[in-house]
C-alpha cells in the first residue's frame, strides 16, 4: 500500500454503536477532527439488526442517555427499541456525525517510527482495503460484537434449528414447537417469555444462580444508591425479590448468596429483570432444566440424565468482544478476551482509548466518552502550547 492511499486523521473511532456515536459527539463539540469506521451498512446495528422485537431498555431513560442529549420528556421511562433507534438517529444528525459504514477494521497497530496508529479497513462494498493513519485510536467495537456459543458434545448433530439470541426476532414461527432456550440472563428469560406467549412449549436451561428483579426494583435501587450505602440497598433488593418471587429454587432456579448490585459489582453479571417469564416458570408452563450434557439428533440429555426432544435451541449465552481479532498490541489496556484489564479503564498507552467496556451499559458509555474526548482534547491543546513554546524558544536562540 503506497502512502498516497493513506488517509490521515486525528482520531479514528472503530464502531458506530452508541459508544462510537458518543465519542464522535464529544469530540465534535470540542472541535477535534475524527472519523468513525463501521463494519456494518448502518450505525447501531446491534439495536437495528441483532435485537429481538420486544426489547425495551432495561434501565430507566435517565440512565441511558448519551452525552449532551436527554430523551424527549414525553418518552416513556423504559424506552422501546424503535424509539431508542430514533433517538440514536437524531443524536447522529444533531452532532453532525457521518460514520464511514461498510468499513470492517481488520487490523490496527501502533507504528513506533511515526508515533501513530495504522488502521486497515476492508471496504465491504468494493472489497478493497483502505488505510487510515491516526494519532488517536478509540476502540468502540463493543462488548457484544460476537455471539458466544458454548461447546456441547453432539451439538453439530442436532437435527433441528439452532440460533444465537442475536438472531432471534420473535416467537411467531415457534408456536406449538418444543423450544429450548439456553441461558437465563436477561436475553434468555425475555426470549423464553416471548416464546411462551407465542404458544411455544418452552424450556429454559439455568446454569448459574440468578437474582430475579423487576424493572421498578432496579429503578428504585439506583435512586436509593444516591442516599444509602451499597450494602443496605443490595439487602433491600434481595428482600424485595424474595417478597415478590418467593423461593424459586423449587422450580429449578437458584438464588445467589448476595443481592443484585453485589452480583453486578463483583461478577459484572446483570441481575435478571423479569418481564413475565417468572409467571410461566411458577405455573410450570415454562420448564427449567439443568445444563446440557450432550445432544444426539433431536434428543437433548441434561446433566441430571433427564432427556427431552426439542425442535429448536436458542443460545442466549452472551456475547464476546472481537478486539483481539484486529487490534495488535494494546496489552496495557486489553486482556486476552478483548476486555479491559482493569474495570472502568478507558485509556491505554500511545493514544489508545476504549469506550463501552466497563460492563455498565449506556450509563458507562456516556462517562467513558466524556473522559476520552476530554483527554484527547487536553493532549492536543498541550501539544499546541508546546509548539508555541518551541517556536518562541527558537526565536530567542536566533538572537
Ligand atoms: C439484547 C441486549 C440488550 C441490551 N439492553 C441494554 C439496556 O437496556 N441498557 C443498557 O444500558 N445497555 C443495554 N445493553 C448493552 C448494550 O450493549 C449497550 O447499551 C450498547 O449497545 C453498547 O454500545 P457499543 O457502541 O459499545 O457496542 P455496540 O452497540 O455493539 O456497537 C459496536 C459497533 O462496532 C461495530 N464493529 C465491531 N467490530 C468492528 C470492526 N472490526 N470494524 C468496524 N466496526 C466494528 C459493530 O458492527 C457495532 O455497530 C444491551 C445489550 C444487548 C445485547
Ligand atoms: C432433572 O431436571 C428436570 C428439570 O428440573 C426435572 O424435571 C427432572 O426430574 C430431573 N431429573 C432427575 C433424575 O433428577
Ligand atoms: C413440552 O416440553 C417438555 C420438556 O421438553 C416435554 O416434557 C413435554 O412432553 C412437551 N410437551 C409436549 C406437548 O410436547
């Protein structure tokens, strides 16, 4: 690749999800030139293409705003997916953000010689490769860039349909079928509920303990955290959960020892917000199974040796970061899984940054984006002052 084909930029942002848009908005406000590279043909593709129809934001709207733009006051407390996409689109136009879509970043590495990042992106339209040279690299490719699937003995032999939760839209085609949802986090429980309400014979695999809460409880908890110590709020949440849901271990779900906020703080795992599945679980219409031991044809064997036949399996087994597939170096910021080494870390060496890796959803993204833009802008200002000082010095030495 000859140098003429290189595009020089101050800041390159990888990913046009909420994190990338927030970064671009904060930088634009400070007058820092930037470009956003996005592999998909649109911005925010997780929300447009990889989320199920009935999804609403789990947290109240005041915790899901991107920097410098609140939700319209008449919008509901829990924003439905379509309204969130509208908000993201108006955010984009309000801050004049024009992502370069169809640019899949395949590698990025720091060039010691020139002190800049060299980014190779494949133009998915033309198939050609483009090179960007940037002083600062902001990783905004998401904690959720790829679906994570567990390895299960015999899965490849499964005679039915297998999909990841990111491919699931709604339960319309599943009515009357025997469907197994693997995972009882937010996606698993919500998809389980959606299937059940569409008349599918629904079963859920629960591996880890779950703290089941309501949206209202989380909202209350987040408000209380402003006034009361963490432990007390966590304890209250646990009491409320027991009061509302009772002892659900008899249905096959286990409760963790500590409350929902503790779970989040220590493991990064969110509590499971019940949108209706618990009703089905309690009345036995949604069955709960232990983890899968093996699969043969359509027959699934669970670790307690119970067997059952299923026509479809939906893996709501989470997501993973793809950072390690394209970022060379950056070991001061990222671990082998492509997540930050230290939680809430957003800055590495050589002008490397990340947004949206603190397992704190949109709330964390907003804080990261402000920090990153401020830091970059501060560095640029200092450099400008430094240059002025150098020039002044040079002048002096002339005399
Ligand atoms: C089902 C679901 C529900 C959720 N609900 C909530 C909620 O209610 N509240 C909340 O706060 N959070 C929620 N989250 C968390 C959610 O991930 C964040 O809110 C938000 O979407 C993350 O934004 P992001 O920009 O960091 O990542 P993403 O939205 O994943 O965006 C990353 C972008 O980077 C692009 N990209 C990745 N790799 C490359 C590459 N190599 N080259 C170019 N582009 C690349 C992707 O195509 C994508 O567009 C939910 C997540 C899921 C999966
Ligand atoms: C295995 O788990 C299922 C679902 O919880 C339960 O119905 C079944 O009785 C269990 N089987 C054994 C052998 O314990
Ligand atoms: C519904 O699913 C359960 C669990 O797999 C199974 O035991 C039951 O027979 C199924 N019911 C019907 C009507 O197929």
